[in-house]
């Protein structure tokens, strides 16, 4: 079972249905980082572009919700967009 971090299952299901069409698609496509287009940065969850986010915003959104190692990886993505996006 996925940790919903305080939101209801119904809210989660609505967001997944709207954004990615199904939980199965979410599990396959949204649980790892992707690069949706050349101008974006590493993108994860549902549309969270870590390249467009500041370190402070990434910490506010993710600290305490994921491991310190995972948070460190996301923090390294702050400001990384376009051709420089390779991790």
C-alpha cells in the first residue's frame, strides 16, 4: 500500500485518475523520475518538476516523507533543466 501522506484515498484516486488515468499507469510511470520535454528538469510524482523547484521548496514538499538519501537525490535536481539535466 502506498503512503498517502495524510490525503484521503478518494483524493489520491481522483488525482491519479485525472492526471494519469489509472493507478496502474501511476505505478509504472510516476514513481520514478522522467524528463517530459527538453526544457524541463527531472520530474516525478505527478508533475513535480524538480528542476524548476528551489532546494527550499523541495525540502518543504518532501522532507520527512521520503528517506534522507532520496531527498538528497531530489535536492541535487534543483535548478537542473534542459541539456544539463543528466544526473
